[in-house]
């Protein structure tokens, strides 16, 4: 099968190469002594890639810390189940699925990927594979940050950083849909996009004063650093500061601080797909490229606002 592989942790996306890799061994997968219990093989139709995943240790080593290069990056998948592993339940061959794959195993920038069945959700026939791949990690990150960790409820105020970006645009839409007052942030050029994605008001981080926001019930942070530290101080008593950038340096004086890593969740994926179908959640796709053109598409010199999706089939 064709796949994008990486072998050098220092090379970044410049170290990506398109090559041939062995197809998943479906006969071994189905046996008692084969691959992991409950795996399935998915024929990849569309794949997502997160720009900083080449900095994650899990891209280069397995769960036991052993080198696993050449490794295949990408963890967002939409495709069709092509074979079932031993102990698989809840899915069938030929079924359309989407989901988030394991961090420490070969990923989705390939024609086929092996995934634990529990990490996949059925994909409705009227949701395009490209759209599905674009909302897996972004949608789950936003959902879990707002509702699982932030416990957002109707009438609360939420400060969403990067509200015109791939993750922030999902958070802005979901928060507004939940009845919250959404304050988006970003650069001046992204103001209208953030408002279109659901922000009620917008803070230009280059020219406006963040502290003029006043107190908020929830901060959804994707920036960290100084912006994250200043935002934590805006959380009202009993509120929550949620970040995806690692343990926060500054915590709210009278609230909670939560940093988390997104996980796949079948029920949440189902809710996200339902909102996409109903037009209540818009995808934010910056560009779509073929697998043969993926290396060029991920060139950091190409500034793209939104998610880059690789159309594999």
C-alpha cells in the first residue's frame, strides 16, 4: 500500500516521504495470536494530520519506549471497514466509519490502517468522508474541552481562543449551540471568520486588550504561554480554565484548571456527525490534497487557515 512515513524526529514535515508499505496482514488479524484483540482494518478514504504530531514522542516510539520507525503519521480517519479482527464487535465489513486512531501505532496517511473498533463510529451515508475526517480530532477536542472538562451550560460565558482556527471554530459553534455567550479571539484578519463560526464578539489579540473581556465562566485555550496565563486570571469563581497545551503555568484563583489529551469516543462522534448532517456544525477545511501530494500540502511555508485533509481514495 502507499503510505507517508517518517524516520527522522528532527526533520519535521520535510522528512515525510511517500513510499510502499506492507498491507495489513488480515489473516493474522483474524487469528487468536494475531494483532490486538478487537482491531479492524479500515480502507482509508480521507485522513487528517495535526501539525505538531511529529513532535509527539508517540510518533517515534511504542508504548514500551521502543523505536517504531519508519512510522506512518495521521490519526484522523474516515473510510470503510475492509476486514475484522478477532474479538471485534459492533462493526461489519463494508461499513462506513470514522474515528481517532491510537497515538503509538501506524496512522492514517496510508491506503489502509489498523484501528481498535472501539475508536470508530458509524458514519452516516450522507456525510462525506472528507468532512468526517475534518471533524474527528477538532470536534472531539472541542466537545471534550467544553462539556466533559468545562461542564459548559446554558447562559454561561466562554472565551474561545483561536475561534477561526480548526479546533477553535468547532468550540465556538458547539458553545453557541449549547446556549453560551461566546467571545472569540485571534488576529484581526480572522474577525469575520470567527463571528461566522459562532462568536458573539471578538478580541483581536494584537490590538485589543484581552483583560477588557472581564470575567468569564470558561476559557477554552489552544495557545498557552502568556495568552493562556492571562486568560486563566479571567476565570470567575467556580469557573474553569481548559487547555490543550499542557499543564498550565497559571491557574484561576478561585476556579479549576484542566489540561487534557483528546480521546476517541463513539457516542460523541455520533453526536458530532448528527450536527454536521443537520447543518448545525460546519467543517473548517483549509485545503484538500491527494496522498501523492501530501508532503507538499503539509509544508509549513504554505499558510492555510483550517484543516488540511488528505483524500486517499
